[in-house]
C-alpha cells in the first residue's frame, strides 16, 4: 500500500500576501482559491513537479501561529540555478551551504549535501536541497 503525503498546511497571517509570495515569487501553481465566507477561505498551491501541495487560508484550517512551521524542504536537481531563480524573483535566500559529506562519489559535489534556506513573509522556514539523480 502506498501512503502519499498530499498536503501540508502552512500557517499565515495574511492569505493574499502569502498567496502572492508562493505563487508569484516561488512559482507555485494556484490549484484553487476557495472563498467559503467572509471568515473562511482555503488556497491550495503546488510547487512545480511536486506531488504534495501546501494549503493556506483562514477560518477552516487548524489553529497554528503564523510562521510557526519550520523545516519544510524542497528538492531540486540544480541548486545553483534554483537559488538564482529565487534571487531573481526577489526572495531573500541564503548562500549555498554544504551540510555533511557524501558517503559515496557523486557527479556534483552539492548532491545530497547542498542547501539554501528562505522564509515566507510570516517566517515559515524552508530549505532547498540538491539531489540531481531525481531529475
């Protein structure tokens, strides 16, 4: 039996600002933006190529403090290119960091151990890791 992770709820304080960040700056696809009432709204966005989406909203999601989600991680085949794309879209992103050592030789020294980090406007923290053999 397959158990797939489909949705992660990201707590935000301003749905429109967060939607703009994730869609316009990160390039996530807006799957839907459903207004249920003046006090209830759900927006689902999906990173390019991902099988898992994020959901932001108000009124119908679990109550979590905005910015309290840490440790979300995206994987890309080319970290240098991904970082340049984020910078070009106005995202404040860290320099490339190498964390640990590869246990075996890899085509690119950043594979598995290369990371950059950024946060959304509320402070939810993300990492981006390079794994080129998933391309």
